[in-house]
């Protein structure tokens, strides 16, 4: 089945130790998104790729970076995780039709910062 | 903030009852979408209603949209315990492929 896969599902890192979260998709969608979701809050968009074009949200900290080496894969790099970065990180894709469309989400990666 | 608001924030009902959740938003939209999120999981798309539509059905789901009031409602009929989840509305303004999510409604369906 076509899907969005996130690895790992749970990630524990130490304060200040770089961490990379990965996302892959078999949907062949051209748009990929990274969201941060803290407990009982709405998903907050960090950035998204439209094809190879990177779009950063204005309030996304510099500590967060992303790479999209090809259509299928997208990575979220947190250069120096702080305690406040502990959250669920959600990857999503869409086949943007310029008229809007649904987003397909992965199961998320729960990040713990010790 | 462009974020919309859902109400109520939390809803607890008995299995078999109907659940109605409301969403208000602030800007013009291209479409409005509803998503479900089970605890600790990703979001699942439920239904999309375009700005020129007023009502849409999908199984036990009924969504309405009132663009003059900038509001939408999601009705789940004959609820089941498995409907227990958080529900989010999300606005697509047609700009930059992005959605703006509301804060979500926690629905508990008691068996």
C-alpha cells in the first residue's frame, strides 16, 4: 500500500546532541511537510518542500534544518536539541493541485530530549 | 494568528449518540478539511469541503460549511467507541500548499 513512513517511531537524544528524523513516501507526491506537535496542541508547520523548492516558516528556529535528496525521502535535522524541542514530529505529503488537497501523514516520531 | 478555533475543546458522549464539532476560521479559504488523530499517531484525512460547497457526506460523517460566517461543522452520527480521538479542522487558503490547523477537539465515546 502507498504510504508515508517515518523512522524511528521513538527517538531519545541528549540535550545538544544532533538528531535526524527521516520520512519516506511511496505516493510519489511532490510536496512534503514537516510538522511539530506538542501535547494537546495543533500541528505546527516547520517547513515544506514543493518539489525541490524549500519553504521555511518564518518562526521556525534555525536549529531545525531539512533535506530532500529525492522525491521519496525527506529528513529533519535538529542541530542542537533543547528540552523544548521534545515533541511529536509529523511528516506529511500532498499531491498539490494548486486548488488544495488532502495531506497524507506518517505515524510520527516521538522525540524525547534528556 | 491565522489559526482557526474549534469548539467544544472536549466532548464526551455515549456510544450511539451523535457528535457535533464546530470550527471557525479567520481568512478566506479554498477548502476546509477535517482530520482525525488517534492518541500518539499521525493525522488521518476525513473529508474535504470546497468553498463553493455547503454540505458533504462521507459514511457517518456530515460536514457543513458557511463561508459567510467562516465556520464549519463536523457531525458524526451513531458514534462508536472507535471514534474516540482528536479531531482537527484545517484551512487551505490556496496559498503555498499549506494548511492551517485548529487546536483540535478531543472526542471521547463511552461504550
